[in-house]
C-alpha cells in the first residue's frame, strides 16, 4: 500500500484495470471510476455489443481469457487492478483453472501494480446455521448444495489461496474482499426473487429459518472500492464485505410483496444454501459503513426493473 493511495479518499487520475468488467458487480464500478480515471475493462467480451456499451462510458475494453491464462492485452503498467471475474461453468477443470490459475496469471502480469483487489464471496464459509462469521472462521463448500453451482465455493476458496500466495510472492499489496449479496438496478439475487414472485415460482429458503445475509447496494459497492484499494497489504488483507443490515430472504421477499402486491411462495428445504451472517467489525475499521438502507435500495431496484408493479 502506498501513502498516496492510503491517504486518498477517492481514486482520481489513476490507471485502473477492472477485470470481469461485464459482471453484474463490476459494470457500475468501472463506469463510475471512468469519470476520473483511465479505466481498462477486461473480459472475454463474447458479446461485441457489451464492448460498445463500455466504450461509450469511457472504459477501454480488452479481451482476455483467464481459463487459458491469456491476459496479455491488459496493460502491465496499470496502477490498480480490481478483479471481479468468475467462471461458474460447473466443470471442475475449467473453474479451478480459470478462477485460481487465471488469477495467478493475472497477478503475475500485474506484479508491479500498487494495489490489487480480488473480489471473493461469503459463500466460502462452512455452513454453520446462524453463526456470525469473522474472517478467520472455517471455510467449506457452502454452495455445493446447489447442483448448478457445484464448483463455486471450492473454486473461490482456491482463488483466495492463490491471491494470498501471489501477494507475498510478488510483494503485491492485495485485498481479498468477501462479498455478501450485491444488488441494485442491474439485478442481483433479490431481483431474481422478484422475477420468481412474478412467475409464481417457489423460492427456496433454508429449513433452519430465517435465511439471513447482508445485501449491499451497488452505490455502496462503488463508494467502498477506493477504501478496499487503500486497505491492500502484504500479506493480503482479508475482509468481509456486506451491507450493515442483516436481512433474511423471508423478510426481503415479504417487503417486495408489500411494494408490488405479489405474494412470495417460500419453500423451506435443506437443499439450498444456509444463512451466511457476517461479522463486520473489520469492514467497519478498514472501509467504513454502508449507507443505503436496504428497504430504500430494494424500492429503487423495483422502480428500475419493474416500475409497473409498484403499488405505493
Ligand atoms: N452475484 C453475486 O450474488 C455475488 C455474491 C458474492 C460474491 N460475488 C462475487 O462478485 C464477483 C462478480 O460476480 P458476478 O455475479 O457479478 O459475476 P458475473 O455476472 O457472473 O460475471 C462474471 C464475469 O467474469 C467474466 N469471465 C467469465 N469467464 C471468464 C474468463 N474465462 N476469462 C475472463 N473473464 C471471464 C465474465 O465476462 P465474459 O463472460 O465476457 O468473459 C464477467 O465479466 C465475483 O468474484 C463473484 O464471486 C458475487
């Protein structure tokens, strides 16, 4: 961590690589940073229309492929690298190689950077009911219960190990930020629940009720990125990253129902992910508090995605 970054409350005039730029989480971050920085957005860009969207917002796009270690199009002299890329193909060979091996290629390529932020997930914690997880708590196959995300938790744990190693190997100041439930106008898990309510689909919740997480609005994600950069260190800083308010799926679906008049159909089951409540002590010390109250954020999400449904 350099003094110039540590003392900077915002990022200005920097050369910033945003990897996985087309992801739900990274897109608003990259576009916001592009207002005052040189931002290079990287992904495979299989959809050329996505490139045009980013270029229009001032983000220079480069194609990379983390599964093959092809990161040469990224500028080696980037000051700061933010990695939001993730592969969820459900193929163990691909997902271990892309999420862990690809990160190794990326951190080696950017070993001269001032700061590297790797986005992880609270989905790496071992399922333990309503335990409140601090950063040193046990890890496990949280998402393995979902057949469509069988590789996710383990590949993300493998990626954290890579990030820890590369931070030390390359003296590359790094933050590993374990994100809870991101949401906003562009979507997220609560937006999927809204769609399920519209379709009348059953929404799985854990039998060990309620199913509690820490939804975090994209405005807070954007605001906290410079602080995650400032918090980078060697060894890597590891920090939980979620909204200040712990909210259950049951609670947020009920609120979406209040806003829209729709009725959620909850289906308690053991075949879904468990609660992941997180201890935010370290987050508050390092990067502060979130500011968007969850009810305000959810209302904005409905307004943006389905204004026709709002009843009040
Ligand atoms: N969404 C959530 O609820 C959630 C919760 C907790 C943590 N997180 C974390 O937040 C980050 C972003 O998640 P997300 O859900 O927003 O991601 P996402 O929408 O699934 O997007 C994944 C990104 O990775 C890129 N990518 C995939 N395969 C790639 C490859 N082989 N080479 C290079 N880039 C590749 C994709 O771009 P192309 O397909 O164009 O290559 C895309 O930009 C991840 O680290 C994730 O683990 C997400």
